[in-house]
């Protein structure tokens, strides 16, 4: 379990695509509680560097001092956010993003986005492949019904382990059901479905496919 001096994190460390969804929910709540989530969103900005010119010397000195403290606090929070995210990852995951650049060189938003791009992509690909197995099982390829049922049970067990949602199952099944002339479009569409949440519903997927169908017809 991950822990912190001020906040005890009782959730599991990020191991990879298998637990990324649950980890990102738990981690976002933990950072929100620690008042650091703005740094991940990229909405936290450091104090302004310019000061009013009409201050007298004493006021200006005090303003410079207070601004310096605020900048230090902001930079400390940035480092703490990155450290917290890194600390709640397994050593294997840490090595992968540290191979790109050192921990102090990452900012919270870039590190969060990097993990999202890496593990959502892997998770989507894994789900796609597993549901594709189920889609490809046919009685004609089995010696008997018992073998057919056995194969289905094996794959559904994998699906259960992956915790695939019904929406994901419907979308992936829909994509696997498309005719061959849609295949070149699938690589683009699957990438967009990962990168853009608005494509990860059956309604928006349907609209995208209908648009492609019209394009192919012209």
C-alpha cells in the first residue's frame, strides 16, 4: 500500500494497464484532498513576477518578500505533486518514466498525461484483443459443444479479470463487427477513442461510423 507523511494512501500502487483505471480515480481523490489537483490539471499558476512601480521602498521590499514566499510555496507544491504521483507507482512503472527524464524534470500535468497515454492505450488494446477472442469463437471450429462452451468460459474469465465495462464491450464488439472496407479506418478511430472521451460512447461512435460510411460511398 502507498502512504504519505500527511495522507495515508490505502490504495494499491500503479502496476500498469491492469489497475490504471482504479489507480487514477484513487490518485485524483488523494491529490484533491491534498489540495494539489490543480497542478495536475495545469490550472495552478505561480505568483506574478511584476510588482507595482508606485510602491515605496518599504512596501516594495515586503511585496518582494511575500512574492518570493508564494513562488517557493508554488514550486514546492509542484515538486510534492510529482513526488506523490511517483511514490504511488511500482518500481517497474517508475523506471519507465524516469528513463525519459528525471523526476525533478517532470511537471505534474506532463507526468499524469504520460501515464494516461501509456496505460489507457495498453488497456484499450488488451480489452480489444480479449473481446476479439470472444467474437471469433464459433461452433464450426470446435469438436463439440463442450469445447465451444469451454472456450467461451476461458475468454469470459479473462474479460472479468480485465474489468471491462459494458460500454467498452459494446464499442469494441461494434468495431470488431465492421466489414473489411472499414478496417483502414479502425486504426484511426481506435486511437481517437482512446484520446477523446467523446468518442467512447455508442452514440458518438455511431455518428463517426456513419460519417465514414458516407465518405466511402462517395
